[in-house]
C-alpha cells in the first residue's frame, strides 16, 4: 500500500541507495502490474469455478477515487453474499463515459454484471444501495433478477427524516422514538415475507407510539391489527406521543410516505452490504484518495486490495492463552456508547510470493528488457484523451508567457548554485 515517494524518502533517511523514479516506473509497468493481473486472474478463476452453475446472491457497490463530480475512476465490486468472496472487481475511467462521472457507476455495474453472467454465474439476486440509475437498469434490462436495497442505507435515510422532523419545537417528542422506529423497520425487513405483511407490521408503529397496541382494521388484507411484541413492563417505557399531536402527525406522514411504501419490495430480504463497505476501507490502504495514479497503476492497486480481502476475510478469531476469545473495545461518537468486537488473527499474504516469482520470470524471459518505448494498451483510456480537461492544453512555454499575477513577482529568478 505504499508509494515510491514514501519508499525513497525512507531510504534517504537511512542513507540507503534506491531506484530512480524512471527505473521504478519502468519495472512497475513492464513486470509488476502484469504479474498482479496474472495472479488475480488465476485467483478469480478459482472463485468463479466454485460458484458456477449455482444460484448466487451478489452484493454490489461502487467507489469513486475522489468525492463530488470530479471523480476520475470508479471501482465497482461484486461480492458473494454468503462467503463474502469477491467475484469481480473492475475499474473504469470517466473518459470511457464521455468524461461524465455521473454515469460511471452505472457503466461499471452493467459491465461487471454482464461479465458474471457470461462466466456462468447464475445470479438470482443483486443487492446494492438505492442508486437510481442502477434501479432503472435492473428493472428494464434484468427483470428476471431480484434487485434488493441495502437495509442499512434504507434505515439510515429513515432516521435522517425522523431527526429532521424532530428539529421543530412542536415535534421534539418524536426524537425519543427515532431509534425505536428505525429498529422496527429492521424488524419488518427481517420478519416479513411479502409486501403486504411488511406494510401491515410497519404501519403498526403509528399506533404503538401512542400506546395503542390493537386497532380495528389491518392495513393490508390478511395483515394483523395488533402489535407483535409481548406484554410490556412499566420499567424503561418511554412517554407515549399524544394522538394527533404535531409529532404524531409527522411520524404518520413519514411512515405512510408513498415513496417509502413503493420501495418496500427492495427491503424484503433484509440484505446488507456492510462487508462491501468494509472492503472499500481496505482499498484506501492501497489507493488513498489524496494521491493520483495512472489507469493501470490504480487498477493494479485495487486488485491487490481484492487479493488481500479474499485471502483474509475468513480468518478465525484470535484467542488468549486461557483459550477465551480476544475482544477489543471501541467508542461510537454517533451513539455515544462503548462496545466490543472480536479480534481476528494476523493477516497472511501468500500471494505476494507468487507475484514476486511472476515478476522475476517475466524479466528472465524478456529479451529486450525494461528500456523500451511504452505503448498504450488498446483499452487504455488515455487513447481516448490524453487529459481529463475538455480543452486540449497549449504548450507550456505559451502558458509561461501568458501567465499574469496580481502580486509583484521577481522577473529575474536566478537558478540555485
């Protein structure tokens, strides 16, 4: 996950000789990147063979190399739901989509899904975030594949609506019920098997918050007209909302929102892309967003992250000398509570030796060596355009002549002796 500048600076402090920038770039482009791609293709082949001709539920999520509309690369990852193994990871440059980064994630998703289908993977369900373009693509182009939304993103958006509504003075009582309403949404997603059952359970929260645990008519045919919880105790109970109060009316509008009810089918299976979110953090180790890379280097770094994840995702939990599980505490700023998590065993990197062996082998069989003109590959986005700008750059000398400054500048800058 390091880079050339970090390594050369470290060597400089230790007064160790190190490769020049040009030599490093040549070795990387000629031998290292092809070796990484070769090791990944072999690894991916074994993973695809394991799940070929099986009903597979896949998780999908995209990652931009920088925030906003200035992103250059989009890396889209498809992960198998049960094993959490990465089936496909691909990167596209926005020059491949007419320099429009807004459509980059959709293009990556479509290309990756098509690759899996052509590889013999029987995809029965795809789980993504609520991306509008991907939602439309799945509905129109892949109607036979079930499309689900990540339940965490759905509940997060619901919580935001509740918090926003509770900011008004007359609706403050709604804030104490925010967590319970969000948890109820999770419960509905985990327990309901049909849309009607989901809505029947979900709408019951409107009655529960005012202390009404039975009502006359169900919200859907065949639904229940009572809460599903057991007997309640007085200890720990919250103050109920007043029926018809501004807080209760605001909650009712959020719960019965037509847009939310329309999206209920996407939350039926209670799917989560949390493992993919964790993998996105791992990519930051290999390709941090504050640094820029050429297309092939950026792609190779994402492949290294995928290899790292697949090899170490099923590590067992670490144990103490007495045989008990090691646990580590952490603090959540958002919830304001402490919690614990299991500590896993240290990572291993068996694929690194394969990459090194492949690099040496490629150099030994190379009759020319690394000192040769660099020819861009056929799929290199730099063939489309040398720069990301919409206007071709003028010569540097011309820019120097035309450059003006609002501050006084020394006209004659003498070079350092």
